[in-house]
C-alpha cells in the first residue's frame, strides 16, 4: 500500500489587490473584495539586492538580520524572548515572545562615558559610527554594516533629520519632535524628512504639536514608551524592513477611498503574497517573525486597553445572565470593585475557555462521548510550502506559508472526515488549533460518529488505525514516513540536544487583586505562526453542530440597554426592551402548540432567534443547531432553581406557570423544584419511611430500615427510630404481661440479624442497646451456613435426577466422602438441569452436616441456589482482578474460618467470570488453608456453558476474550469435566433442543459471513418500524388485561444485544401499558466540583451500565429489574426481576418475581450509587436514585441464567460476540413460544430470514 499525498488545489489570485489566495481562502483575508485599497510598501533596489544576495555574505546577513536591525533601529524593544528554544541548532528557528512588548526611546545624546545606541548613533560621534555599531554584536560584518548605513543615509527620512540635528552647534539646547502621520496625508506618499520630525531649538513655539507626537530631549534620564497607535512605531523599530521610513498603521490610517482601516486588516493586507512587489516584509526571514509577533501584540494590546477602560460595561454583561458563571463569589458586591475581568468574547480568556468547554459538554450530553481523537501537525517540508520559497529561503523564513498551507490542508482534512465521511458518518465534532513550542500549528479534533459507524472493538479500530511499524519491503514509502516523523529518538542524558520539553516547577500564589488582563499578558507566549493565524482571522476553534447559548434571568431582572438621553418613562414603555430569549420562549409556547413539545434548550433546534426583531421564528434551513442555557451556580439561589425547571419542564408559558405544580402556585422556584421531585428534600429519608409505614407491612419496613442504615448514610437515626419503631413491631404477638422493653429488644435483635449479613452491628448506629444478647462462640457466618433449611423438594430431587445428572452427582459425592481434592466442571447447554443438580448436591451434603458454600457469578443465578451469594461478594474478589490479585480475606477472619470448615464450594455460571478471579481465589485458599494444592485442597464444583457469553471485556478482541476464559486458568489441566446432555427445559420440543445445540456449537449451516437461517415458525417478518409493535404483541398478548399479573410478567420478556435497544423497547412498552405514570428523578452530584464544571443536565444525561436512569418512569404493575445487590439473602441481587406494586415520591413497593423469595414484598428507597473506574469518566458520579429499571426488555447478557417461556429476540443489528445468539434463543422452551425479529435479515438470492451466529470454537474444544 502506498502513501497518497494530499495535494492542494491550485491557488488563485484576487482580482482586486493581486494577492495570492490558497485553497479555501477568500478575498475577506486580503482586501475584502476591493474595499481596502492601500499602497504597497516600497524598498530601494540596493536593499532588495542585499536581502536577495545568495553569496555567503548575504546568507550570514539573513541569518543575523535581527542583530543588524537592532543596531540600526531608532528605538529599543522591551520584550522577553525565549532564546533557549533555538539553542543546540536542531529544529527551525523560532521567535517566541512572552508578555508585553514595548518600544522605548531615550535622549538624543548618551550619558557620559556610554556608547551611543539607537537614534544616538545617528547624531553623536558619527566619525566612529561603524565602530560603535560593531561593538553591539559579534556576528556583524563591517562591509554589510557600511552598506546598510549608506542605504539608510540615502533614503530614510528619519536618518536625514537626525543627521541634520547632529550638525547643529547648539545641539544641547535642541529637542526633536517625531510627528504622527497627518490625517489628511495621502496614504501612498513616502514621508519626507520634514514630515516625520521637526527640530526645536530653545523655547520655540510648540503650539502645533499633536498629542501623539514624541518629544525627544537632548539628554534624558529615562526611556519613554512609543505609543503603539502611531504610524512611526514600525519605521523607528524596523529600518531594514522599512528603509524609506514608511509609516505603519495608526489611528489615521485610511484606504484610497477614505475609509478607515483597522490595525488587524492593515497588517493582513500588507502581509499578502503579491507578484512583482518590492516589499521586504516577506523577505525578512527571522526579522519577519519578530515584526509579525510585535504587531500582533500591538493589535491585541489595543483590545485589552479598551477592555480595561470599559469594565463597567463588561461586568454588566457578566452579571445579567449573558455569560456563564465562572468564579465563586462573583456576586459578592465587595468583590466586584477589585476585579478586572476579560469577557467571553476575548479568545483565550477564562470565560471564553469555560464557555467553549460547556459548549463541548453540550455536544457530549447530546451525542455521547467522542469516538476519535485526531491530530494533524504542520510539516515544514510540505511541497506546497517549498514551492513558494524564494531562492535561499527556508520554511522558517516564511511563517505566513506555514500558517496558510496548514490551514488549507486542515480544510481538506475536515472535508474528508466530516464531509466525505471517510472514517464514518460524523454527527458532531470539535477542534482547536494550537501551536507547538517551536511555533508550528497543529490541530486536535474530537469526532463523534453515528451509531452505525461507532468503533465497538479493537478489530474496528484496526480498520482505521495502524499502530505498528509498516513492513519495510511491502510498504517502503509508508515505512520511511513513519520512521522519519513518528519514531522518537533518545533524549535526556543520552541526547542533551533532544528537543524534548524541559521540566519546570511552578509555585501558585494567591493574587489579592484579581486582574485577569494582567494575568493574561504575563502568561502569554506568542510566536509568528500563531500571530499570523489571528491576523488573518482564521478560526482558532470550531464546534459542530453550533451551540446557541440561551439567556436566563429572573422575572424583570434582565438587562436593558438604552441611550443616555432617553427618559425613564420612554424606556419603560418600550416593549422591545422587555423581550428576551426567555420571555419570548414563553410567548412562543402560548402561541405555538408544536413549541410546547420542547424544552427551552431544545428550541434552537426547531426555531431561530431573530435578534433584530427579538422573537423566535420557525427554522426553515437545515442548519444544525443545539441549545444550552447559560450556567448558573447553586449559590445564585432562585436563578439556579429556575434553570433546573427550564431543563425539565416542557411548554412553560410564563414564570408563574413554571412555579405551578399540580395546580398549586409555589411561592418560590426552589419549592417548585422540590415539589417536582427534582431536588432532594431535607427529610427525604423520613418521608420514605413514612410512606412505607402507611402500607402497613412491618416485616418489609424492618428490612427497609436496615437498607437505609446500610446504604443511605442517614442523619438523625435516633429520631427516625423514635418515630417509626412502633410501625416495625405491628406484626409481633403481644400479651398483657409483655413489657415494652421486651418488644423493643426483640425488634433490635431482628434488626441486628439483618445488619450482620452486611458486616454491620446495631452498635454501629445511634440506636438503643439490646438489653440481652446471647454471645455465641461460633462465628455468625458459620452459624448462618449451618442453619440453612433443606427443602423436601430438593431432597426428593436426588431420586429424580436423569442419567447424566445422577452420574455427576455420584462422582462428586464419592469425592466428598473420600475427602479427596478434586475440581469439577459441570458442563451442559442451557436447560440441561445444572441448577437442579446443584440443589440436590446442596440438600444432600447439608443433610449430612457438611458446610457447602453456594455461589454464582451473577446475582440472579445466586438467588436460585439455597443460601446462594455472588462469588465476588462471598470471597471478596476484586472487581477488576489481574494476574497477581488475591482476595481481601485475612487468615484470622471469621470468613477464613468458614472457608476452612467448608467441605465444598459450588460456583455456577463460571464461564462468565474472568480467569483472574479464579486464580485470585486459588491463591487465597492456598494461603488460608495452608495447603499447597489447587484451592487449598477444597472440592470445587464449577459449572456453566461455554456456548454462552464469555467474560465481558470492554472493546475486547476475540483473542482477549478467549484468554480471559476459565479454560486458560493455571489449574484448568486438573479439572474433571462432567457433561449434561439432556435438555430438560425444552424436552417437549426436541427439534428446538437440537437446533439450540447446533447454534451453540457453531454447527448450524451458515451462509456468507456466519449467517444462519432462523426457523420460519419463530420469525416475525420485518417490514418497517411498525413490525416492532406486532413483535411485542406476540410476546405480550393482551398486555392491557394483565396489570399486576405476576405470573404473566415473569414468563415473558424481550431480549436484545444492546442497552440502547433495551431502553427503546422498554419505553415503547411502557407507553402501551395502561395506568398512570409516576416519574422519579435522580439527584446527581460530583464531589469537590466547587466551580460547577459539570452542570446538572450533563450529569443527568449520563446513563451507563449499572446506573439507573436520571428519569425513571413507572406504572403500577410494570415489571422492573434490580440494578445492584441490596439484600442477597432475601434474593435482592443485581438482575432480580420484580413487579412494581406501587411507586411514591421516596419509595417503591415491589414484589419479587423469581428465586427463593418469590412473592415477597419489599420496599426500595433511593440509594446513592457511584460510578467505578471502568465507567471511563474523569470524575466519580454519585447518583441517588431507586436502583431499578424497567424489565419488559433485557439485554442478552442480563437474561443469561433465566428461563423465559415466552421470549422474543429483537435483532436490529446482528450479534457481535461469542454465544449471544445462543443465549438469547436458549432462554425459550420451544420454537412456538420463541419469536425472533431481525431488521437486517435478508440475503440476496436466499429465501428466509438470516442472522449472524458468532461462535469461538477455540473455547468449545475444551468442553467437548
């Protein structure tokens, strides 16, 4: 594969000013289509020849041109230049300046004993002028100095004046006035000596002196600043670039048509490439870099001066809801007077960066996290740059070419990525231009791809990213490019000349007077390419879609602008002044029914704000725009709560309408937010217990009280106890001779029993102490294991085992009776009765008095086993184990004693766990039991189905998934496999059973790319989106007739591969489900976010695996699923399916649908849930919400381990990982009760519906 170079389209020429225009440049960067007409800068032929000299003398002149200019300049330059960047001789030369730049001018004569410098050298001791200049730098050549001196003596009007001044006998009595350019002088006239300066002798009249003229004294004890708004600012500092003394920009600059020209437009015009011109600017090389930086700083300094003198106006905008809140305390009146601030309109200011950050977060909130991070850096060796260079010039001499060619290539890159979609369809992007230490521009671009083009695994990334050195023989050109530009050589001690950045130490000290302008100037570093980028007005950052910022203000507290001569009466009657984006949003909702469907922030997507008319108008073009409301700090009180309401309430018609909840007008926005359930009340936990107490279910109330103690970190526990303990004892048997203390003590013991399973004790809380407590010598965890009840049904199951089950049962029991060390793996397809076998083993061993620990990988599978716990919680296995992990169990702990006494351990769904989890358990058992055998010599009974999904590895490759499987564990060679073959789940449909096995083993005939044909009787044909409704009806027939029907709900579910499709299906079915909706919102926060970097609506939009949604909508009788382990002993585990019996503001009343506690009523409070490191967030989000979500639909992974007699498999896209299709199909019991809807199921030339089946046979080999 070759490397295709990006060749830019041919450049064009502006027909008005003859400027060269590169690809995608327009006349707006040169002359604005002829609106700016300025004379070109002229130069004497002999100076032009010196700049073009190709001899050694000319080359050294250009190399040291800044030194030559410095010795001939009339003014000194005050600036800090980073000279270290050019040490070592590697890389391109860069003029990089920090802070402010000043041009200073001193007296006409030097102080006694000092060498004349700058303008003094033209007046004093002219007999030794060349020698005086030569002493200022060692790199100067005398011949070149003399040549420049002759040229300036002949052509420069400032030199003429100074030479005349030096001839005067009464020089000590003279002063020199350097004149500002007259406003009526023709722009194209070269200045004469009399026009640029005047000599004053003694007390001559100075009435005609202009305010910006400079008076130079004969001998001055100080240096005077030259104002940057006068025309002589440039020719006094750059005599080599402007040998005719041509004035630069000043406030009187106008074009040939008499129109004023801004400073930025002037230099953009002068720095254009024009054929045949004699200007020395673009020939100036290193001096050109200095000239560009100097004049850009001048442009920016003028802006900063205006901002410093207009602070009152800027603060008015800041505090009237037109800019984002940034600093805490800005609303404190005592702080306002001592702050000098930069507005958000100034690029690089704190507010500008904060607003752009919030705009970018709005994109993330809307489209999700970026998929690609793309960087492109300017290459000085690009052909388009080299082609434009004059003889003897290098890319470093032409920062204008570096800037313009990079910008042209950036536009081509944007067109390829965003326009042509070469990496996929782009729905959003953001980029910023930055400049390297040596000044070269580069772009950082973040790209969000469409859902259909997202990169879901490493194989997808490999399609667009090459992360290895190319083969030298197969791809020699690409090999050389990578080696040259992407391989980092040695640095540090091995190579002191390496351009790697130095390390620096910073000390941050508080500034008692906050002056943002001074801080910006002091911290500013500017190089020529960046200065040119801004002079040419190229875009420094861009975001797409455009984010429209929406104004927010309290009633009658918006900003009003008026003229100083207007009367108050006229201002008050002007209706336009009362119209803001927000008030007109209310007006729009009153008049437009469609607008009432949208939130305030969604309005810009459908309507555009016409600023001149101050109204919202229906959007007619296809311009993509999204909105966001300016940020507000919680410290701003009512304004913050107004913003919360606007982000949640649709169709508001007024401020009062927003404050009305349930027909009741609330006195404040805060109380309206509380009534809407958008703000957690101070007594939310008390309200939760109160709502539960009214249902009068004391047993459930006791468990709720314990759940609150364990998970909710309540305050005022004793007050809660005093109020609600009477409700918790209502089901206790009372007698007349039973004292109150006895009843309370019984309640405390019951609560303590519940707390112990969470490793808590009644003594850990501010509760009454139990008056009698029997202390057992046996650890509580061992007592619990010995107290498990044995059901008669499980004992009878021993006699009902089929042949395969019976064989496995006997082999395991024989090992137990012989006290042998064995590791078993019970392997069988879904429905072959693995759980049935485990229950029989548990009943038999417990009947014999043995301790057997029943665990499973998933909480759902654990609830089906008597006394079951998840393996991770039982053995304290790390959530993300690695190859050296161990469990968090000390050898002296009660849990260690329990493990030592255990006869066997059962671990179901083992195929779902990472092998590092098993190896961590192996190491821990060896240590605890002190036996160097696998798992310390314990009998281990693993079980699962390798046909099902493997351990989850985000974006993992096939090889990574296989390596994570238990078959790759260090002990696997010692495992004895016990096979179950007879499918008990689908025994009434043997054809379906055989079909499932062929799918799981990858033996079903395939067509094309792993596609198998779905049996016709299972297919729901895809015609359009309405097919989903028919599909749902087949799985949930007559849904409206089965409200609160637990048996109906537990037997049905729709499963699909992705969470996004699960959410879509649940929302669709919830809309079909009859009943009144109850909406409950989460309370989201980020710890230590004192500057409100993460806005509430962004936190609300985060919806990742394991977290409930911010907006939870339920109806009575709807199925829900638990999202975390709440009470494993009761069966409340991650994945447990429940039926909503009632939902309240602070409580959910639910009934358990599966497991050992089926039919039990439970109360669920809001609990704080925190994201983990694997969430990929740069912060820890805490979401306080009910830990449930709707479960009409489940992901395939969540459904694993469940039997669903009436199941529907929805495949909008084909499955993407091993075992997913098999798991989905094997939840069912027959072909007739299993329905499949495939959106992309057609294959050209084939009849029927097809879908992909992904099977990694490398894993299956071990189970066969």
